[in-house]
C-alpha cells in the first residue's frame, strides 16, 4: 500500500481534507497535478460567504453557516501551525442592489433563507441611508442592499498555502505532477495508474475539482461537475477604503481591489473577454464611482467546478466501500468544515448526515 | 549625478515642481530623466515595506519609477514627457484613490 | 468581416517599422502603434530628433535607423504614438489606450513586435535607487543626452561594452567595467567561432570597442565574485571579491547588464505557445518561418520573437509582413517566397554571429540563481530568494503555484523582472528542466488601464 488513504487533488477541497485526515492520524498520500492544472483554488474571489447560499436547500445553508462560524478558530489554528496569515475577517458582508427591483427580489430571498433556517440566518435589509453609515463613496445608483453579520472574507491563496504547509507540518506526504489516469477497485484495494507510477490504497478521496467527473466515473459514480467561468479583475494597491466584503467588490489585505464576476458556460476556457470585463467594471464603477481612477493590473477566468444545481456533491462511489467524492465551488467558505466535520466523518468511513441530501443521485430523476 | 553632454543643442526649457522644489528641464525629457538630471534618484516608496526605489530600466518595463503626476498616482515617470507647471511627487505606498 | 485594419503592427522598433512599411507598400490598410512618443523602438530611440552630434557619439549603427523611420513616414501606414496596447485576443481584438482613453481595434492579422528587455540581474542590492540597466544608460544618452558621473558598468554581453564605448566617445569617464563573463565561456564558445567568422563585421567592431576602452585606461575587472551593491537609502558602492580580497568602488551609479531577452508578456497573454531556448536562456514564442505563432493570424517579429539585434529584427519584420499579407490573401505564395528569399539571406547573415555571442556571454549561474537568501527576486512585491526557496520546499509544482503562495509576479511589472529568475530557481530546486517548470501565466491587461477606461467600453445593458 502507498497509504491508508490517497487523496486525489491538492486544491482547496483536497488539501483541506488531506490536512483534516492527517489530523486523525491516517497515513495519507496527496496527489497533485502540475502547475497549470485548472486550479479553481487559485481563481477564487475570497469570500467566506453565507447570505447567498442555499436559497433552495436549507441543509446546504446550514452547512455553510456552520463552516463560516468555525472559520475564525480555523484561521487562528492554521496561522499558529504554519505562520501563514489567512487575512480572515468577519465584519459581515453586503450585497448591493442597483434598482428597487433588485432590492425587492433580494429581500424575498433573504427572508426565505431566514425562515428556512429557523431564524439561524440573520440579515438586515439596509436602505441607502443605512448603507452610507457602513460604506463611504457609494455611487448614486446604489439604492440599498442586504447585510449579514455572518459573512466575511479571507485570502484564498494564503489559505491554500497554509493548508499545504499545515499538511506537511503534520507529516503528510505528497506526490507532485501526479495526474491520475485510471482507477480500478479490486480485492479491497483501489489501484491507481498515475503519471508518477502505480499506486494503491484501501481508501480514496476524489477531490479533484474539474477533474472529478471522469475520475468518479471510473468507479461507477456519475458526478456531473462541469466548468462555469467567472471572470475577475484586480487593481493596483489602493489606500484602504473598504473593510466590508461585497459580493462584487472586495478590497484585499494588500489593498488591491477585486471585482467580479460572471457566470459563463464556455467549457474549459479560462480566458477573459474584454466586453464581459467591461461590464463587470462598469457595475463596480456604479457602486464606487471613485474607483474609476484605479488601474487594473490583471484579469482572469476562474473555472468553478459546478454541479447542475450549484450545490456540493458529497458522495461515495459504488465500486468498493471506501472511495469518497467531494466537490464544491465554495471551497474557501467550506474549508473550515472540510478540515473538521467532513474529514472526521470520512476518517470514520462515512459522510455526515447533514449533507445526505447532497449526494450525486439527486440529479438522476427516475 | 546625471549631466547633459557638452555641445548638445539648446532647447526649449520647461519648469515643474517636485515636492515643493522647482526644477527646470528641457522640453521632451521624460519626468524620470529630468529628475535624474536634477540629482533625484528615488522615485517612490514601496507599498510592502516602504523601501526607497528609483527608475531601473527607463523604458516602461520595471514599474519602479511610479510617481504621482498632477495628482494621478502610479504613473510611469519614464513614459511621460515633462510639461510646464507639472506637479510631481514620489509615490509613497499604495495609490491614494478613495471616496 | 469588417475589421478596422488589415494588418496591425504593435511596436515601432526596427521589426515593427519594417513590417508596417512593407505591408503598407503592398497596399494593405495598416496601423502601427507604439508606446513611445515617436517611432524607433529602443535601439533607434529618438532617432527622428537626434542631431549630428548625437549620431556621432552613438555611431553609424544608430544613424541607420533614420532610413526606417523615413520609410515608415513616407508609407501609407497609420502611425499612432503614445499608445499602450493592453491586450491582443486570439480573435485579434486589440485593446489600446491613448491619452487615457481605451478603445478596441480589430485586424485581419496582427504583428507583435514589442521587442526585448534586459534579462533581470538579481544581485544583492540591485533594487537600490541609482542601480539601473545598461539599457537605461543608453536611453538616458540617446533620448536625453544624459550621462552619469562615476558610472560602473557590471555584467556581460556586447551592449555593456557598447555603452561604455559610447561614454568614451562622448568624453565621459567610465569609473570601471566589472566583466562577469565566466572564464570558461571563452572555451565553450570556441566551437561557434567558425560560424561567427561568416559575419566578422560586428565582431571586429566589438573588439575595437574593447581595445579603445583598454587604451583609454578604463579599469577592467575580470574574475570578480560575490558582487553586492550597498547603500543606506540609495546605491553608494559596489563591493566584490577578487584574488582573496574584498574590494569596493564608491559610486551612486551602477549599470547592470547580462543580455536581453524577448518581452513575452503580450504573446503569452494572447495565448501563443512558447518554448524554452536554452542557447539564449530565455522563453521564445513559437513561430513558423514567417513569424506566425500558434494562433492563426498573429505573428511575432524582431527581438521579441528571437534575439538577433537590430538588423535581424528589421528583416524578421519584413518577413512577417510578407507572411501576413499572404495570410490575409493579399499576396500569393509564390510571390511571397520570391520576395522573401533575399530577406532570408540577409537575416541568416545577421544571425551567424549569434550562437557565438550566446555561448560566450551566457550569464554565470550565480547571477541567474541568487545564492544570497536576502536578494530580492520579485522587486514589486519584495519577495526574496530565501522566501522562494522556503515555498519550493513545501512542494511547489511551478511558478504559478509559487506566485499564488507568495505574490511573486503579482505586482505591476507582471513578472517582467522576476519570471526568469523564478523559473531558473525552481528548475534548480526541483531538478526539472526549464521547459518542464514553465513560466508565469500572463493575462490581460499586459499594461495597466484604469477602471474608468475599461468601464467606458461597456455596452448598454452589461
């Protein structure tokens, strides 16, 4: 055996699970692809976000809330272990509306979320006057927005760095440039063919982002995860003006301003289109007119691993009894609970009850 | 100190201010070159540690010569010709762009 | 399809000028854009306003550039100066900023001729104000008639000796030349000498520069090691080891040079394939014989595609124009090939010397992979060699993973001054080849533009 458990994928989900599993004493091997794998983890906006999640799925909303609540402790633990500052803050978050129509729609979404959560999800609808008390420099088009004290943000790149460093600090082993070509289950063991040679283990975790669908299929699980592109831009460093994250604009700990995003079905194209980017910055400028003077230094297309309903897939493969599949597009928000409750359950050979509605079978309507 | 070659043809002069100091330079010179000729090598303080930096490449590649020119931050001084009455200051840290 | 231009040329150095002129003379609707206030690129910078005195100091090779600018001005090519190109999409949509306003331009073919830049030279203290490149010394001289007192030139390669020679011609004393060419390069370059003999002119000229510098008594220091630039706020001195002793030269002006490399930000951001050229120790965009990249209709010419000097660049530009004209259906293949033949001949001649120069002036390992952990590698984000080594140790697949962990390459220069060093360091630390390690991903905008400029391009209902 190469390990008790092989984790395929060193991105946000894989690294978190590997870190958590090591914490339970499992002998793990983490397989990571090369430098230019699709790496949703590197494209991420950095929100630790509750208020836009699970409008139609109370279980997912609750899972998200739990993770967001665990984040501050999780961030402190990671910093203590690795010395990497995750720049996590939880000042609450805003979703701004640029018309009365948007505001009305938002209010009904927030209310539904609140009701389905038995009051656990807390929010406030803010009018323009109230917003001006929290954020300066808003443009005239901003009519109001929703605020939730449960929201926050962090640096997704440093999060991944900390997870990788933490995994190593816990004695976890890693194989770089190891792309999995084939998986077979035979006589209680998962046998992998990879670009770094053959490997085997009695347990497997497939957390390979956009690589998950074909790998899960090798073990008989249809996990429909496909790319959904979101384009993002970042500016030069600017003096701090915004300490609350907004869904479309966020100022990082370094001072640079991130602006996003889009939802495009363009296959595996992680490029950018000038017209989509122009639309994003146009909206950002309507929110903060003074930002028009900031210089854009980079743009990218982030390919989200997206399921048909946008919700995670946590499941196990039919082949054998020990292969788990985990795929989410909110890897930052869920990082805390992935290193915690999800890793713990997988270490015990099961999935948490709370996420039983998030199996892949939900897409197969008979 | 950078000085002009002997025997260069005289040209139209312009004057600008650099952090309160009036500087004269030949029209057509870039801001970075004019400051070098005036004995100024440091153009900015980095946003990460506040370290002093100056022009390195003079051709728009290194982004070290970032300065505030007429109130606009992070301008590449080596790419901008001096003009009469220009106000130039070192870029100290992050750009001052705010509400 | 209604494009704005048939051929758009980006960069008005020798390659760009030759390309635009050739294409315009063939009757195509041509646009040529350049960031500088006038055509010439870096090598012929300011050539249109240079006076006789300037040309004497800078030499006949510089004066030659006038031919190219005159021909360009006489052609029907539309010439836009002070224009920054921030993107070229694979569909040939060019994002351009002029005087603070952005616009999009489309073309049937694009010729990217954005030239070369200095190879980074990460020495301890290289980020101190007052430390500049030999190229910067050249620009200060060419464009502004400025020279530095107490100049110390450090490094290896023909351009280093050229600028020192030009100082001599201008009557400006050179404090010292610290030549970092490793001794054994003279041996390893020998096999390439026969090829170089086919183009003796530049070689003889170069030897002439060196002879003149020695005759003028300019201190020539060879075999120095452990170079470092020191100073409290600005550069004050350069120190080095030689013959078992520590030496120091007091000066506020140190000019570094260890060769030039293609500027790849635009070709990479456009999605073109690149490969590692170990002879020239740099990344180069992959092109066919006409300069066409892996993306249809996008060509690359000049030092930006293959370092070869001004004359080679001009002829590559000419070939790219012929290739582009054929690509857009304005020139049939047979005519194109006939016209190309004499151009290829001169290009080949200009390139005979190259393998010898590349071998002789290949930088020392210690100047490609900094040994001192405190040396800044990413100047913009102030990431040191030591930090990069630490991150490589937690298992970094390549430069992009590294970038995401420590911000190296995320600053305004977008990797122009650190990418090569990072690739060199990771290749050494991980034991992989440069090709296997790879390069930073580059993305538009390759030069910054404001939120306002881009937002103004948004259509209604975005």
